[in-house]
C-alpha cells in the first residue's frame, strides 16, 4: 500500500505483519470496549460492519455482547488470521477481503459501522456516501483509535527512537492526546454527536511490547529483512536494559461517534 501523505509515500504491507498482529495486537483494555457499550453501540442484536478489521480484534472482543458482526479488510493475510481466531473461539463472524471503498451492501443494512485504527487509510470521498447509504436511519459511524504516548512514557519513547533509526520515513511518531481524525467529507452525511479522549495504562511483558512494536506499520509492515533483523536485536536489547519483565505503557483512547443526518 502506498499513500502519499503517510510515511513519505513509502510502501507498507500489513500482510507481512499478520502473524505478529494476530498474536500481539489484541491489547485494548476493557475500558475501550466498555466505552463503546456505554454509547449503546455494537451490542444487543445490532448489525455492525467493521471496516479495516485486521485480525478481527474489535468484533471478536465484542462478540459476546450480542451484535451480529461483519469484518472487512484489504489484506488477505489479515482476514485469514481473523477467520482462524474466530473459528477457534467458536464465533460466527463474517470476514472477507475487500478494500473499504469497494464494500457494497443494500441500503439500510447496518445499525453501526466501525473504523478502528484505520480512518486515515480510507478514501473519504468514496466511503462517505457509500457508508451513509448502507446505514439504517439514525445509524452510527464510530471512529476509534488508541495510541501510546512517547513523550510521557520512557519505554514508548525509546521504542520510537529505534524505529526511526531503521525507518526514518515512518510518520506516526510523536503522538499526543488529541481528537481522532474525522475527514471533512464525512460531515456532508453525518453529524458528530460525541467525541472523547481519555488516558489508559496498558500492561505488557517484554515479549508482548516487542511483538506489538514489530506489528506496527513502521516496522514489520515496512522494513526489509536486514532492517527488521537489526531492529529486532536493538529493540529487544533496549527492553532488557530498561524495562522489567512486566510493565505498563501509557496510552490514550480517542473516538468520534457520528450519526447519519
């Protein structure tokens, strides 16, 4: 995938990270899911479409709350992992490979559409009218994000330094608490009815944080084998020298709830 204003237009491929993604990216705390439930979303028989589902983290974790889920992703390897994990858990979730811009369902199919960690990868001009048509009257579009805080958390900061050493084109460094991105094109069809940001501490082991970092866009999705091997060695050495076996990393959660006009 190449997007001009992400990573200086350099290519990245989520399929290269799928095994790590499946193992290490299921990290959202319960506060994340409870916030969604408290909004009255993704529960109790609602029909929900999860765009950019990756390995199906959101639908798999919220499955027990009673919504009927469909998950789509542009990357076949991600969907294969999502199907495997859902099958192992005995979950009836429909996953299929498709770019968000090509997803097509009859008008009024869904109560909720979710986009977690992916809104900036989507062509807003295309998805805005399409998603609006696929939602029922008063339907909701929920944009979700969780990021670490490198200026507040020393381990996260050191991890970013090592990523940038081996991949200086990576553009997602230096995050701070801020509202999640809502493309202007969506506001032709939706009203923003709720925005919130709040801090969370997320637990990791050394292996878990190392794997989570390797599964990020700047590392496993973008580095060549030589870069990745060097990153692996230096990053693990940093953790062994600076982190206990188990530790917390400062993150924040940011979401926007949009309602169909």
